[in-house]
């Protein structure tokens, strides 16, 4: 599960990196995913 969440976060950064930084970006789900990573073992 951890590798899937890390992969999704990486892909999100890659996909959103192509857009203008001034545009609004999704933040809720990436933050929740990063929070979940804290509780998932390695």
C-alpha cells in the first residue's frame, strides 16, 4: 500500500508540474495521502 501511495503522489507532482504554478491545485487528497504514509509501516 505504501508504494502505491508514494507512486500516486509522485505522479500527481509530475502531472501538475506542467501547469502554471498560479493555478489552484488539488491539495486535500495529497495531504491525506501524506498523512496516511506516516501511519503505514515501511
